């Protein structure tokens, strides 16, 4: 079965894939865009994780008219503290603090449940007329001079001027395109769960650098926090498999009692951690976005926000090329997107890798030097402001307009 030619076909129906469809369709409503996802219908509703949405991404989502549906469940991060200690240490001195605002009344990030994020961008896509097809995997594609033919597991073939791979860190489209990656495993896994606690967190995020890796407590609405707890993979698998009493006991050793009694209220899962960077972001009529292009350690909380930066850059590239009457799938057009995103991606990948190696150890001289460094940064307001600005994902004058909250 064949279908009419599409302008943009996005394979991958997570928040990045659908946000890309919304971003392009909002500024170019005449373009014919479809999203096809291998996951079954409604599976995203079972995702109990939460993500940090940087200020640049929330400005973009506001411009795309999706943020108003996210805002009721979004918890502003009002400030952040960083400690460096061993699990057994009775006192955890604070080495670094950040004020959470990038502008008066605008926090540098919000914590948002993944379900709320996906629901909002899906609703916006449907209102814009973007078709979303679930439960169908792409099995092959062939690129021609004017279009790409994409074959799916159910036998259908779709023709598109531009194919966007948003199918995750193990992207099949990337593999089929022959795009190589730089990849290594850290031998760590991130345990993710949600806890309830007696006392309010007041919007504070805390990151404890422990010998096994970072342990982050990130505020959610109500007296709840989202935890990203890094352990060696073998230990993480054991902890996830333990009964509730053992798991909560180990959790308390790291979480402490500053927020009173705690209780695990969400599923707990462990995700292997590694670094994956695509050597190329484009091929003729193909662009990689999100985890298909990069997977990094969560130590800096930038993985999802890098994907939103991809979305903003690709949307602006496609929309402006379309306005000029150019071929949106040509390498000459897509090269702008690649140049825009590849250096930033490499820089963030190296940064997260260095931070993880620097802080996920218990070597005494290294600990002394990193603690000295954290303390010096804490005493330099200009440098702290620079780091907050970077973490906020706000685009400069040469960056994508959507990340400044402006229309394309």
C-alpha cells in the first residue's frame, strides 16, 4: 500500500519527535507532516518519570501553545545545592549553591512529569492536523533524488521529502543510514523513582556527588521529589530487585531526614548509562534529533533539553528553507542544522563525561581539588550566573528563535 508524498515524516513518537512536528507545523501549516511510532497506543501514559525542562525549552513550548497545559503540573526549581561526600558521612557540607532564576519570576528550569509533557504536545499536534500512527515500526528506507521511500512492518510505504529520526538512542534509522557513533558505557545505571516526604521541598533541587555517582533529588508538585540515583550497574540491579524495606533503607542513607519520613510512591527502574554521539546528524533527506543523535550522562540534566534544542534548530532550518522555495530535504539545507547542533552536542557530551569521571570516584586528592573548585565557583557570582544561563538553554542572538520564545 502506498500513500501520497509527505513533506516531513517523523519516526518516533516521544516528546521530541512530536515536538518537532508541532514546531514545524506551527510556522508552516501547509506542510504535510506525519509521526509514526513503534510503541503501542497509549504506552506513554504509563511513564512515571519526570524531566527537568530548562527555561529555553519552556519558552519554546509556550510559543508552541503547549506550555499552558503543562504548567499546572510543572514545579519551578527555585534554587539548587551541590554537595560532595561519602554515603557514610554524618554531615554533607554544601559546596555550591545556585539561585534558580534567569529573569525575575522565571526559574532556570521546571520539573515536569513525562506524561504531562507528552499529553500536551500530542494534543497540540492533533489540533494542528498532524497524524500520529502508533504500533508500526520502520523496517527499511530508500533515498531517491526527490524523496525517500520508508517501508513499515505492516507493509505500507510512505514517501517523504524529509525523514526525521527520533527513534531513540538505539535508533534503527541511524543504523540503516550507516551513520557511525562514538559510544561507551559507564558501567553505571540510573535508578529513577518518585518519593513522597513529610516536609515541603520549597522548590529546592539537591545533587549529592557520592563515590558511586550523582544522587539527585528534584522537586515535584506537592511534597514529592523525583530521584535520579546513580550506582554501579550490578548494585543498581540489586537495589531495584530488593523489597521495599531494603530499598527505602538504602534510600534514606542517601536522602537523609531533612524532609522527614519518606516513602517510595512510584515504580523504580534502572537505566544503563553511557555516552552515544552520532558522527553525523544528517544524510540526504534524513535528519537525526534527540537521543537518535546523542545520549549523554544525566549528571548535568541536559539530555532532554539537548533534544529540544535540536527541535528548535531543525524547525527553523526547515521552515526558512520552505519559505525560500528550497528543497527541505537537501543536504545543502540540512547542513545548516548540522552545523548549528553538532558542536553544542559534542561540547555537552564531553562536559557530562568529564563531570561524571571527576565526581564518580573516591580518590582523596581528586576530591580535595574538585571541592576546592566548587567552593571557588560559589564565591564568583558572574561565573555562577554563566553556568545558570548555560543550564537554562536560553539561545543567544544567533541561536534558534524558539528558544528565545519567539516565532520562526
